[in-house]
């Protein structure tokens, strides 16, 4: 199991939107992260569709959080970027095994037993989802304040507060 790097970029970029009253453009966010604008635009399209961010049109436009950071969980972001497809997808391979493969089950009672492997995997996935639901964007903001040097946080906030237009030549 592996989440795409898009989840990580989404989390980082969303944190930059927290302290800013004004919007931040894709160009600035992509420049700061060192990634192509087109890549970040695809991620932001998914976040917008999920109602996590909103787009503000115009010269001073850009993106801002659509909800309070306390109401945006890591799971919301993962689901927006990666989609709602379950991690484990049971293929019922027990029904294709030696004991069942050539059996004519037209007269058999329908099996009511669930695949034990699938049940364990679903429970594990649910546990992980619940943990990610417990971690909010506001928590990440506080955690970064705790673990990163204060100067780094100050410079990051200053970069986005400037509202500078980033040129492709920079």
C-alpha cells in the first residue's frame, strides 16, 4: 500500500493556506514546493471537488480553505486525492481453490461465510481511516510550529503573505 506523493503535497500546501486571510495562487505554491504548476493544479482540482478548498477568481484570486482547519482531516485529504477505492479488494480466491473449482454447486446451499482475510483487511483499513480522521489540518499546523525552527515558519508565512507574483524565470 502506498499513497501518492500528491497526498503529501496537498497536506503541505493546505497548511500554507491556514494563516493567510488572502488567497494563495497555484503559481506561488508550486514555486515554493518546487513542482510543476500543472501537477499541483490537478491535486487542487480534486481538493476543490471535495469541498476542502475553494477557488477565488480574478487578479488577486487563488485558493483558500473552504472549511475550518479543525474540520479537515487527513482522511478527507487522502480520500480527495486518492479516491474512495478500498485498499484491499477481496477476489474471493477461496472459491477458485482446489476444493471448489470443479464442484457443481447448483444444488449447494449458498455459503453465508465471509472471507476471513477480507474481514481482517477491512477492519485494519477502518482502523487506519479512523486514525487519519482524528488528525486534523489544525493539528498539523500546531505540530509544524512545534518541530520546525521558528525562523523557518516565520519565513514560510512571510513568503506567502507577500502575495508576490512569481515569474517563471525565478
